[in-house]
């Protein structure tokens, strides 16, 4: 698992994940993602390069989403693969981890007031 | 049981879970199973193995996991054995590991981490992706059997 953090214009930060979000992948993203979420800026997580996800990886995403929300920010997941999308949908966490399919859709989601 | 089966033994560790996952992916592809079926098998095994690592109370190098994959016409059959604390994933029943085996080892817990929202997702995923999920205690092992198959 590789994690890269970039600016996402004026909207917040973009996190690019590549690899498996499994037990080891979750460990690798835990600190950088928690640190970023602690700044409470909006976060777009580009999931296109994640080819596997388990609940331990979802847990890291949920914790980051909750941390961001405490500062009235938002976290969205950008374009996960169909198989990863199925896991996220089955987990029933789309309220906390909304999925967008393009960067434009991400900007629109982040610009909406919290709770909408 | 099916005629074609492969078995892998792993230690109870994060790296062991990763190695198991790579093996499941390799076997599933070699058998020509669909990407979706192989993914489901990987997910179920990763969740069960991860649960053993996090909550199974393993204390020695002898603790281990044994996974057998069966190539079936309707998908992949999975036998998952572990020496962790007695734990029934079919009904969330958590039982303290016997004193004789565990000593001071504490009872396993069903994946809690901060809140109900974050914990317990793994077993929910196993129940969602697997069919014919069954459990029994088999000597020192938790024995979990299931099938993953295309919808």
C-alpha cells in the first residue's frame, strides 16, 4: 500500500491510495491519514488504485471521516473499483464514506454544507 | 468434498494474513474462478484471519491457521481452521478460551474499535459474501466452513 497526499485546489487535500487496504495496508495508512484528518480539512481519497479492501481498512477510513467531520469538514471516496465499491456498500457506511465518481463530483460534494 | 483441493498453513500474524491472501488469489486464478468469486474468497479469509490475529488471543508460535480451498462447480469451498479462542462467526457468540489452553489469555472480542460503527464489520462481510457458513469446535481448532460463489 502506498499513500500520497496532494492539494486538492482550494477544496482540501487529495489522498491517493495504491495497493491492498488489508491488515498491513491499514497499518501503513493509519498514521498519515489520522494526521491529515486531524487538520480537519476536507479530504478526497482516490480509491481507484485500491484493488482489495477489508474491514480493517474500512475502519481507518471511517475514523478519518469522523475526525474530519468534527471540524465540519467532509471526506469522500473517489471512484473505487466495482469490487471495492461492493464491499463499501455492503458495509452500510455510505453516509460516512460517500462515493463520488469524478473530481468535479468531489468538489461539488465538498462544497455542500455539512449534513446535506 | 471436492476432488481438487489445496491447503495452506500460516502463523498468526499480519504478514501471515498477507501471505494467505496472496495464496488464495493465486489458487483461485489458477482454477479459473471469476474475479468476483476470488475476491469474495479473499475477503472472507482475510476477515477471519484478521480476526484471529486481532482477537484470537494467540500467545505462542504454535498458534496457527490452516486454510483449505476446494474447487467446486459452484464456486470455491473454504475450510478455515484456527487455534484461537473459541469463536462462532455464524452467531457472534464469543467464548472464553479454555483455561487449560489459554492460561492468562483473555477472551476474544468481536472486533471492537472505538464504536459499534467501526467494529464488527468484518464478520458482517463474511456473512454477506459467504454461503452455507458453518462453525464447530474441532479439538484445538475453530473449524469454519463456507462456500463463495457467483450470484
